[in-house]
């Protein structure tokens, strides 16, 4: 009872899933991914064992088609399942059982599988495919664009409730310790896909990287703006220096990755955000 896209970007070594449904916390059920193995979306009376088992098979060298065949082989309820897979080489497979509720179906291409069931109509999956192929940018950007296109084309005909995006890449997690790069869920919301987009914008704001050309030095008008904010919020007092106040403020706002309190610069998107937030 879901629509999803499973895809990869082999150049950037990323694999991921974007999904939405009239079902609470769809992100806790459907998406599974492992860097240098692949990604799986299991839905429609989801057999959640397909996630870890499928990833293990693909990590051992099986293709998406071979993995799908093995997953379905011993499942007595296979005709109720819907599954999408992309393997380590970008080969994709999708399956829609005859028992899935209409509209139900899927499509595959180089590096992606798109599928859905109980959809508003047959235009949802093609709309997702068209948007995914025409969108420029990294994999999370393209996955979200496809999901939004599916939502706008009608999505789940029962309505809207939850959405999620999960993307992995080697050492892509916070601090480089794990592969979980993007992991955002909207578990219960009247309009979950746009809300998911807002969370992705926040991710880019906090963890994105600007080129050096977008670094703004804290001098002149910018220094005046930031100093006013620090005074307004109680950081900059007669007994504190600007540098110490700025360091505390940046730490509390979680922008350590996008500012240098020693060199006294911050990224332009962060400056724009804090000026808007505190004005």
C-alpha cells in the first residue's frame, strides 16, 4: 500500500530509497540499504525479511534478479508482495504479485526500480520515472524529486500519512563511522512528502558544504548583523569577546561544520538562515 523508488548513483557510490504511503511510519518497514551491496524496498503486506536477506545476497555477489528470485522462491505469500531492488552494479529488478491491490505495477531502468500499489492510477509510476531521469543533482535530490512527482500524480489513492528517504554511501554517516548518509522519516503527517522535503533542506543547511567562494567573512555589515543577533540572544555581553560569543552561538545552533570561529567566517546559506530566524 505504498509507492517507492529504489536507485543508485555508481559514480558517487550511493544507494537509496524514497517511499510514501497511507500507512504510519512507512520508513520503519519498506527501505533497506547497505553501501557496496545495494538497496531494497519491500512493500504490500511487506515481508520485512526481504530487506536484510536481500542485502546479504547482493553483498555476496548475486544480481538484483537472482536475489529477487531467491527471496520469492520460499515465500508462500509471494503473490501479495511487491519488491524493488538495485544491486551493487546498478542492475535493477521489480516484482508485483497478482494479489496486490490495483492500481499496482512497477518499472525498471539502469540504476533504478519504481513500484507502487493501491495507487491513484497508472500515471503515478511513469511520473516518478520521468522526474527521476530528468532531475539533476545527487541521489537524494533525484529520489525526492521522483517521490514528489508521484505524490503530485495522485500517489496512494487512500490518502497520505508518511514518507521516508534512506540513502547510504561508504563512510557517509556522521563522523564517517557508518554508511547511513541520509535517513529522514515523516511518520504521521497530513502532507508528509513536502514535509520530508523540508527535512532534506535542513540536512543540507546543517551538513552541506559550500565552496570557499561562498564563505562570508565577519566584517563590515555582516559583522554588524551577527553582533546584533549575538547581543539580542544574550551571547555578546560587556564581559565577553565577540569570538567567544560567536563560538558559543555556533555551537548551540549546531553549525560547527559550516563556520570557523577562529578565522571568523561562516557559509552564506547559514548567514541567510540565522538573519531570517532572528530578525
